[in-house]
C-alpha cells in the first residue's frame, strides 16, 4: 500500500452548483414575519428539535417542519411570528437556544460522570 | 379526563395524552416559563450504571425531540472505523468473496475514530484515513490428532477463521501513535469463515472512517434507546387479598405489601422496574383504582456500544455533534441575504 502523504488530505473542491446550507423559499411576507426556510443536508434530527426550540419563543405564532421528499435530504421549516420580530430572527434565536441547551446537557452529563455516583460494571 | 401536562396515560386499548403542549399561549395563567432559562432550571442527569460497553442513565426535564435527536445521532452520525475495502488474494474456502467481505465489514474495530479523518473517493491513502489489516489463514491437517478423532477443531489446524486472525499493519507513524492501544478488532472470537485442509484465505483489508448514515457497520452502537419513566398511581387504598392480586399484576419488586392500620396494603415501591404490560387494566376490580402513566419528560436512556468507543464518550460526542450542526446552520443563516421583493 502506497502512502503518499502524512498530512490530512485536502478538502475536495466544491462542485460548481453546490446547494446553499440555508435558503428562503420565495413567497415570504414583505415584513419577514412569515417565511419558509430550506435547510440542506438535514433531517428530523435537526428539524424536530429546532421546531421545538422555535415554538418556545412567545413571539412565534406558528412553526412547523417537513421533509418534502424522502429522496431529497433537506427540510423545510416554516415560521410565522408576531410583528415584534421576524422569521429570520426567530430562526437564529432558535438555533442559539438549541446550542445553549445542548451545551448545558453536556455540562450536566460530564459533571455527573465525574462525580462517579454510579455502579461500575466490569465486563 | 382533564389534560395532564406531565404524563402520557396508558389505557387498556389506547395511549392518550401523547403530544406535548408545553409551549407559550397554551394554558391560561401558565407560569412555568419557556426557553433556555426554564430548561436550565429543570434539566437533570442521573447515571445509574456504566460498563465498558453499556450504560444506563436518566435525562430529566427535556422534550422528546431533543432526546430523540441524541438517539438518532448515536445511531447514524457518530463516526467509527470499519473495514471498507477488501483486496482478496486467495479465497479457496466455501464462503464467497462478497459474503466474506460483508462479514469482515461488520467487525467492530477498536480504534479511536477521533484520531482519523474520513476519506473521500479520490483522496490518497494516508495513515490518517486508513487502517490496514492483513488476513492470512490456511487450514492444515493436525498431525497430532488421534486416529479416531471426529472434532474438526482437533482434527485440523485453523479450521475456523476468527476476527483474532486479523493482523494490524501499522502505516508510517501509526505504530507510535497507537502504541498504548494497538489497533485490533474489539473481539477476537468472531467467527468469519470455516476452512478445511488445503483451503486458504489471504487478503488485505482497509478500514475507513464514516458514520451509520453511510452504512450500518459504521454505527458506534449496537443499539441506543430510551423509554419513559413508568408511573403507577394507586387512587385508593388497596388492601387484603386485592393487594396481593395487585402485586401479582406487576413484575417483582414494583409493588410491595406493607402493614398499615393492621391491614395488608399495596404500595408502589419501584415503578421503574415495571414493563407497562397493562395486566392490571384487565381486571375489573381494579377499574378506576389504578392508573398507569409515563412521565413525559423523564427519559431512561440505554446505550449499548459495539465496544470501539466507551458509551459515555459516545453520548458526549452525540451532544457535541448536535452543537456542531447548530453552529453550521447558524453561520449559514447569518450569511443569508434577504430580498423581500422576490
């Protein structure tokens, strides 16, 4: 087996037409209180959690997600808000909240593991 | 029955109160609070048992979407190393090349995936993206075997090919990098094929890094699952023979019989052990006296690792993976230019 390099391989050059990670579907309201976002390369894992986080926002009137076609790996996430905020604002706030919640989960989990207050089974 | 925010209710034929309505504007005079602050206040973790391959812990105070995301990530997104390419030099055994290759792919490899990068189709092979194994086994007659021996294991040498026959061939700096934990299959006694004298398998195997989304062999877990904490509500005191009968409706250790006012009385001592068989709902005499529920936000998680990565590390990685997803999307959202005239 020929090893040609000890460095990590360079990232493959992006293809000419790469789907953007996030885009907005045409037809959002002019004040941006209602919009549908398309997130590429994501599924229920992010879709459902993000929907949950966005719905916790009291300024959000509606939030739902769908996977339009099982062969296409992307999700549509619809957000409608009160005039006090925008759909884009609600989306980024939802992502930030989800990040913080995960961060807290990890912190609590690591604390509990370090505390060592559990049975260790040797196999 | 009024809507119970905290429980899922199990009835004889149906399960009700399934979806969570814990969102703003859902209940009049609601003062529970939402979002990150509320999450911080109620979220808790309790680890029960940890072994090299298995772990059981409780996550309390989170939505099903979040705990399901962690489970999904564990199954499909946390990467491991697995045999991806098999260069078959000899295979004169009865197990065909493609069948043997498929079996080889499923062997869990004890190598820290964080020390590797994933390889795309046209990347050159490096010590960072490939682990090389050699398999060279030939079956021969065992000269020392007794004349009337019938057991193939004694009659022949190497009549069974095991995962332990795989020999790691360190590339470049790999021998030093993994000096404290030489790369090998997690288990040495996985049967791969059977041979008879004169038959031989010789091949070179290349392991690559990928995730369960690509192929199930890369999944770091045998399984990762959760269940909701069972709750058994005894509405009215159940005494005497009824108490004994109630006890028999549940697995042992769930219901205890205590003396109360000189009477045998049933008491739930460990609902966690209940399988939620709903046996109690089959008996008319308990109708209206016992309610079976599950706590909506109390998840009993069980992670069974394949052994390559300890389960506690896997869970931490899955949460980290979710955070990476958020960061990636958040970056894309911040770069989004909005053209409302479109």
